[in-house]
């Protein structure tokens, strides 16, 4: 008898078989995330496995299964099935065989140590380039460092740590605690420059918004003592941060101006997320826009202008991100090739960050 479903590690597979729960395990999504899973496990390289983060990027569901929120027609969806968020080589829109070997080893400078910067460094080093990675923080990971705290992000944390470990084991020079500028680029004199400087939270003109905290600040604090929390913005970030708070014992209300929450997610992942939000009794107020924030309340209105004021002990917001500007860094690069990757192109998810990073590194020849 075999078993399938969410098995993403040799340890999990071994435990299932050792306990007699199955004679063998069947791997589906995990083999898309890392086709070398079995070989790595057999040769004692378990730490090198890209373990499926179970995000449903490879198959979000289909209209035939009742998922009416998937923003693709059938043809587009068929091209996306099997494309893995953490394995950029699965992207069917890219003919990887067309990339030739580099003409010679190049000196590559990468600015930004988030997921895009780390993937670019790994790929560039694998192709024989001499890589320097610069990050203004004291640890790699970028925005994904929130996974060190989030109660639901074990898989994504493992992937973030894998990328950092893969960088460390390679002959990649990593410069920590350095905010890159034009002078650094001129000092380094690279032959190719990759910019992975990310994005910063958007702050639309809402009265009192400066008195609230951005959602990711939740993961920078050891403890949030306030119990009644309002999250302004019910996209994926706001919902997941709100769920973390709810699972940590807080009473959470999410205000979203669109007709439903987590609209930037869809299919099976959104369904599972909303079910978890309902399980932990998160209140959602959709179709409402925020008008004013005070230290202990939020005033909002629906599309007809009907207003209401909600009381809160603490207020957070997740109102999107805006790409950080790259003009100064590109100008300092002069005539060398410059590649922008990840959120500094357009704020997005891990799949876009890794794809743009991989392609940038592959295009350095």
C-alpha cells in the first residue's frame, strides 16, 4: 500500500514506512520542486533538497473542480501546471537549452540578499562566475525572515534557510551590513551587476495611517500584548499576518476594500487560507475602505458611503508594496550589463523573484 500527499522530506517518508503506515510513499509536487530528491536522500545530501512549500503554484485547481476564482483561461492554466515556485527550471515559458555556457568567468556583483539575490548568486556561481553578494542586514533572507516567527511558515522558512546555506557553501563573497551605493559599485568594478533591492510598504494618504504599524512589523516584535487587532488590507499579506495573530491568541478583524479577501491568491490555496481564518474566528469586513485611523479605532465606509467605527487595541496595515528605486545604482554601473530582479521590478511572490533571478544569472555570458 502506498500513500501520497504533502510528503516533502526523506525524514517524513522514512517515518511513515518505519511505523508501518505504508509500504511505500508516492511523491508528486515534491518531485517538481526537486527532481533530485531521491538521489540527494540516497547520497546523504538531505540538506540540499528543495522541499515543496505546498503553495499550489504548480496546480491551483481548475474551473472543472469548482474553482471559479482562477484568473486564467484553460490554455494559460495548462501552461502553468507543473511550474514550481521554488524551482525556476520548471517554467515552461523559458527554453533553458538555449542558454549557452558563459564565454568566461565574470565578476558579478549582486546587491540584496533576499530570495532573488540568493538565487542569482547560487546560479551565477554554478555557472563559473566570481560572485560578491552585498546586503545591508546582518543575515541573508530579506523579507522572508518573517518566516522565523510566523507559526504557519515552516516550509517557507526551510526554503529560505536552504538558499542561505547554499550561498554559504559556495565560493561566494558575502558582505553583510553594507548599504550599497554608487561608490561601492565603482570600488567593486564588476563586469555585471544584479539589483535585488526589493520593495517597501506603500502608505496611501489615509488620515492617521502613520499611527499604525505595517503588517510585517508583527514579526519584528517579541510579543504583542494588545488583544483586539484590526488589520487594514485583506490581501494575502494581511490575511496571513492576521492568521498568525489569531493563532497567537488575538482577536482579529480585517478590513478590505474589495469584495473578498486574499484576492491576490486563488484556487485551492485561497480556499484553505479562508477556512483557517474562519476556524480561528477572524472577522472580515469586505467592501469597505479605510477613512481614518486613531490610536484605538478605525473609521471606514462601504461603497454607498455608510460609515462605521471599529474599536481596536492595536492597528496594522498591509496596503501593498512599491518597488525600490534603482536609478542611482544603474547610473553608477556605467556601461556594464545591469539586471533588475525580484520585487524591485514589480512587487510579487517567491516564484517571480526566483525566475527573474535565475534568468538574470543565466544571461551573464
